[in-house]
């Protein structure tokens, strides 16, 4: 199985996520922890059927996307997406997609 940690490319966050991280240290910790989980192939709150698709995407060099919900903050959901060519990994809010 591919190791996503070696294939993140440039890691970036959207303006919305970046602004929130700058103004909310607890949110920053959530994002950082979520990226750590992603690197270790813990796909967080991604639906089970989509987790199977992620494993296939890793094997077939396709785009990888995972979902993370901040515990106790139902409105804090981020997506982490690594492009198929592994050139960039983006952290974003679902509404920014």
C-alpha cells in the first residue's frame, strides 16, 4: 500500500481554513491533528464505503479525500484532499469545494 505521508506534495489550506486557524488555536490543533491522522491513513469521519474507495485510490494513484469532524463542534468539518499526481494536498471546508 502506498504511504500517503511521502506523497502529500505541497500542503495548503484555503483562506477560510487559514483564517480560522489563525484566530482559533483549538481549531488549529484540530486541523493539525486531522492532518496527522490523514498521514497515518486514518480516514477520520469519512463514510465506510468511501474509505474503501480511498484504499483503491492509493493503489491506483488517484485523488484521495478524507473527512474530519471536530468533536463537540458539529459545524467544524474539514476535508483533506490530495490530488491524483500528489503535487498538492488541500485542507478546506466542505462549502469551499
